[in-house]
C-alpha cells in the first residue's frame, strides 16, 4: 500500500482531552477521529487493526463451535419489559420513541433479543447445545466516557450467548468460552489474567473478567500467589480478627461536633484515628434504602451491598434520602435509631471494642458506641472493598492489588432471562424446562486500546505483529531517485505476493519525518532504503519493539522479512 494515497494523518500533538497513552497514540497515529463525546470514527489504519482483532475472535469463536449471527442495534422496549430490565437499567440505556410513539432503545447488550430469538426457534433438547455470537455496535450512554475507544458510548462488542439443557451442560459451554477467550487474548499478544467478577447489570450467578494488566486500567484486581484472582468489586474479604471485648467500654457519650463532617474533620476534632470510627453510608437499591457501616479507613463496596440484598443495583443515596432515613444532614449519619431501613455492619467493626459514629443529628457524634449494647444491627456482613495486604480468601497468604483493563467478561446466567421471557424447551421425557444460558462479551476496540497500553514507547505504538495495521513498512529515503523507487516497489510486490501486509512510505518527505511517522504508527518491521546502502546492495532493517537493527542484503530481504513476520504471527 502506498502511504501517499492513504488517509493516514499523523499528528505531533496529543489531543487536549486524552488522558491515557492509547488514546493519545491512536489519535496521533491516525487510527481514530472523534465525532462527538464518546463517539469515534475508525480511520483506515485503525480499522485494519480492529479487523485483525475481529478475525482472531471469529476464528476462536468458530473453533469453539459458536455460530455467527448479526442482530439489530435498535431494540423494542417490550423485550426489556419482559426481562424486567427496562425499569432499572438506568441512564446508560439510550431510550427513544419511534414515529408511532413506541418505546425503543439502542442495544447496550443483547440478552433480550437473543433470548426472544431462541425462544421462537429452539423447542427441543435435540436443538441444544447452541451458541450464537455476533460482532456488532453497542450503545451505552456512559456517565463518563473517556480514554477514547476504551470507554466510549458507541463501541464494537463481540457478544456470544449459549443455550443448554441443564447446569452441567451450561458449565461445559462456559468452560469452552473461557478457553476460547484465553486463546483470543494470547493471540492478540496481551499479558492478561482471568479473575472472578461481579455480574453487574447483566446479572446471573457467576462470572469471570479478562483483565489486561496496565497501570492506566480503571479496574483493580486482587491476586494471590495461590492462584486466586478477583476484581476488587467482587473479592471476598476474609475477616481474621476475632471479636473484641467490649465489657469495659464506658457508656455511650454524645459529643458536640459543630461543622465536623468529613472523616478527617471528625478524627482531628475528636482525637481518634480513622480505624476507630464507623462511617455510615446510605445506599439506594431496587429493594429500598439500606444503611451500611464500615470502618472509616475502609471503602464500602456497592457490589457487595447489592448482592447482600439480592438487589439489581445499589448506589449512594441522595442527600435527601440520607436525611429521610437518618434524620440528619450528610456527615452526621450513624447506625443508631434508624427506623425505616435495615442497618448492616461490616465484619471489620467486630474488631473494635467500641467506635465513634455520627449521632443522626446535626453537629453531633457518639463515642463509645457498642453494637448489640447500644443498638441492634440487622446483620453483619462483608461489605468493604479488599485492599493490598488483606488476607487471601483462599489461603493463608495475603493479596496484592494491581490495575487492569477489562477486555472480556463471561457470565453464567442460569435461567434468569429464560424464566423471565419464557424460553423453554421439551426434554427427552416431554417435560417443559427453562433453557440454561451463558453470555460472553469482548470489547473489540477496548482490546486494541489495551494492546497499545501494553505495547508502546516514547516514540509511538509498538504493535504486536498479529494486531499491526501493516506488518512491514518500506522507507525509500529519496523518492525522486528512480532506482530507489524501483527497488522499493520490487520488495513491496514480492512481499505482498508472499502474503505480507506492506506500507510503502512513498511520500516525498524528509527522512526524519518518515522515521518519526514509522515509529508512531508502530509497524513491527521497518526496511530503510538509503542511497549508500543501495550502492552496496543492502537494506537497513529495524525491529520496532526491540529496536534491534541489522543490514540485510537486497537479495535476501524478501525472505528475511517474510520469515520474520510469519514467525511472529499467531
Ligand atoms: P465496564 O465495567 O468497563 O463498564 P461492563 O462490565 O459494563 O464494563 P460488559 O457488559 O461485560 O462490560 O461488556 C463486555 C465487554 O464490552 C467489556 O468487557 C468491555 O471490554 C467492553 N465494553 C463495555 N463497555 C464499554 C465501553 N463503554 N466502551 C468500550 N468497550 C466497552
Ligand atoms: Mg459498563
């Protein structure tokens, strides 16, 4: 391919709003352009790489026995009402009405559409197992779109859905997809881990996320040498502290704390450490409001709150709701005297003989509070987020916490959707049963961005060969020199005939510009043709990632480059 004919605009400057390196480099290397907030166009170079990820995914999905379909982006509200998600999916779901006034949405995911399809087409145990996937555009009206295509509003996802007769067959399907995902991310050249995860808005009972380890990741994963790994949203905290002795704690004492709202203000004012304070948070869930207490140096975990109540969502309540439940303005909430909501305490509070907490009235806190003596909590639970150095839930070791980018997520759905939407089949005995489902997603664009997060240097992208838009770039330094161009075109033609993807930089630019752009674009192998080398019958070869340079004779260059690329394809 000739650079001069391509829409391949490279830029020296980072876009102002780009926070992470993949966003900066994808923009500067002409891979993507922004249309509006969280909405991007894939440019020729970016699309070539995107399609490589898609090809790898397709091959592994097909190999695992999944069949490709393509479902619509626009979905009728009725299906979402059937599944029960219309009411709680929230603002991420882009809803609108068509000209007939019918409620619709842009699909953020396709459980409803596929369950409806399968319910109409699959009626017998003989038609299963079946696994259907698509690579298709999703829309999620993300509250904070950022990092370019990593967290965009419109994005391409591979989503697969499995349908089985029972739990054990569904477990096999899950295992197959887990293995296929391992292969996809290995073939993309990524360093990743599969960790236990919360099921979020998709629901179901069991799930794993595939995390690309990178410091820019929005997720945190807790891992232990024993092999345990989980998203911190999900990771269980094993409470190993025992119960403190509260028998000699003095009586509860009300303390005036005018204007002391934050943990820092309260601890300074009362001369206590955050470890001795219980912070009280009110969550709004679809099962009502709930009051949670955790040690003030710990973080309350919304996913654990949600799961404790069996709710579909849990998020911090509004100031008005806090006032309603506690009778106090934000900053003075406490667990004592709550009437209209359950009160759960995190296990770590067991380790304190007593604690300081808000008094549920403005400008006051309690000290010497002892649960069981001063008030009766609804229950105790694991409600906080794990952190570095906490005990591993599976062994006697401790966990470390690292950042990761979630590129894939697989779920055991069970019969959540099939029961709600009445997708049933007849078993061998003619008995009607709900189909057992699983669903499996990969963020295609996000995978590509994650690959850049892991493979770049100060000069640009260092594409792993399987994802590179071109595998080899040829840099004739003097395009006005006929002999140079004849050799360059000859190498291009022969490499292309050998099935290698080549970018020939035939632009009449200074060598410095060409070198800079080649580094920015990240083509894995660069062949430079300069006047002096040509006179001696050699080309200069440079590997983008390692920076290794060598001189290769023009007679051997085609074989050399072909072998180099083919060895590194996966
Ligand atoms: P996140 O927690 O990052 O929002 P999610 O749990 O909502 O992700 P899933 O519903 O599991 O994501 O979607 C499957 C995959 O789609 C994710 O693993 C991710 O790779 C990709 N994905 C999800 N949201 C986005 C987005 N806004 N932009 C790009 N890719 C996304
Ligand atoms: Mg999301």
